[in-house]
C-alpha cells in the first residue's frame, strides 16, 4: 500500500503535466505517463493508464492556458 501511495505521489506531477492540443492527444499523453509511472512501481499498468488519461484531461480542461 505504501508503495502505491508513493508511486501516485511521484507520478502526480507527470500526470498533471500531460499536454496536447486535442482531447485525444491530452488523453493519450496522460495515459502513457500514467502507465509508465505505474510500471516503474510494479503497479497495474491499465489502471495507471486510465488514471493518467483522466488526470490529463481534467488538468487541461481546468487550466487550458497551461496545455
């Protein structure tokens, strides 16, 4: 459990830094970053990809000027 929390804390800036001009690009870059981060910590890569995609979209919708 502690390893999962640590992975999420370390991956959060990367997930939130997802970029792209379209919704698809933002979701894809977030998914790749999320999957990569969870793979580093032997986590569920599929869940990391979903979390990264959602995180990337939410961040870019909330802070459009940063994407």
